[in-house]
C-alpha cells in the first residue's frame, strides 16, 4: 500500500490502490512510522491511488495536522481526476497543496 523515499527532512510517500475504511488504520500506522520527527515536508504521491473515501480524507487531515504542528508542510502530487473532484467537492483543495 505504501512505499517511501526520504531525502533529508523531506519524505515522499507513494499511496497505492484504495485508501478506504477497510485499510485506513493499517495505512495510518505505517504512515506515522514513516513520519519521523525530523520530517518537515511530506509529499503524498497519488499516482497509483485509485480511490479515497471519507476515512482516507480523515487520514489526510490528521497527517496535515501533524505537519502543521511541526511547522512543516504537506502536499499531494499526481492526484487523478476522481480524487481531485472529491477534493473540490469537499473544498479540501482550499486546504491542501495539490495539483487540483
């Protein structure tokens, strides 16, 4: 589901498949382990992410809150059309840096 690449204080995480209620807890655990204290720039690469539901949105908001508390930043790259539509519908495109 997740793979990552760290470059100094920047972490790029590739999300794959579906980010939905049935797997969000395991993804959250894995993501939090990747987000060591020294990470100040989190990039969520959604090139291979097919679907996201409200549980996935909640996870993204929690990750954003963590980064904000660290005075860091988070951004989404390679969002597909459906997820961009979801971000726009929920107005998350106003709160998250993304390609939407």
